C-alpha cells in the first residue's frame, strides 16, 4: 500500500464519492463502486458512500411533516447504516494493521489516540460537510450564504489540519514510532442478546 500523500488520495476519492452520489441524489440508489473488491480504494469508496447515504437519511428524518411510521422506517435505516459504517472502519483498520504489523517498533513507540481508519472516517465526514456547506454558500435565495461561506473556509482549514495529522500518523506507523492495536467497537444496542429491551422480550 503506497502511503505517499495518503490523505490527499483519500480526500480526492471521497470528493468523487460525494459527487457520484449527487448524480442521482437518491438514498435508494445502489452503490456503484468502481474499484476492485478487497482493494483499499474499494473500502474507502464503500465507507464514504455509507456516510453519504446516511447524511441524506438524517436530512429526511428531520422533516417536521414526516409521517411517524416513515420516520421510524428511516430511523431503522440509520441504525443499520451506523452498523455498516462501523464494520467498514474495522475492515479498513484490519487492512492497515496487516500493512504495518511487520514493522519493528522503536523503543519508545506508542499508540495513537485513534486508529488510522477512524481518522480516515473523519476525513470522509469532512468531505460531506465541505460539499454541502459550499452548496449552501452558493445559494442565491439564502440569507445565510455569507455565513456558510465563512464556515466552508473553516472546514477547508480543518481538512488541511486533519490531513496533515493523518499523514504524520501513517509516517509514524511506517517508521515504527507508533503501532496500532485492533479494538472492535462492541456496540450493544443492536444485539438482541445484549440489549435488555430486546432480550427482555423473550
């Protein structure tokens, strides 16, 4: 896996995912992932597509006139999407782990506060924020367009800062200055054997 300018690669790919989605702009449209399965780019595209669909589901459910039954259906879709998002991040981390596992650790090597994939997850969400804030900033009928433009500039700065941190983490992992461990999220609310509301119904 080539980690050269890794964050720029991610940002470019995430911008593509968001643009691809908005061709149809439909939460029911299938994901047309153009990259080979099991490849890093396939996983990155899948991850960002999950985020993009969920972004729009979150918009839909906030309609004050939504039918309660439809709102519940959308909430279930969001719950399922959160599970898929977590699994996609864990798939990415497994790939990163196997990439760096053979590298000897330096004597004072430590663990980062978050894994590479969860840092990449934040880049994916930032791509969505940047796209939609920029769209709001260009709306001619909006009284908050100027404020949205300022927020868009801040988001761009945030992406630059986070991108630098991601690249530094990758460099540290490659050099053995840091190492990673795999931890599952272990979410309990969707597991019928762990959520007391669900297992209490038996």
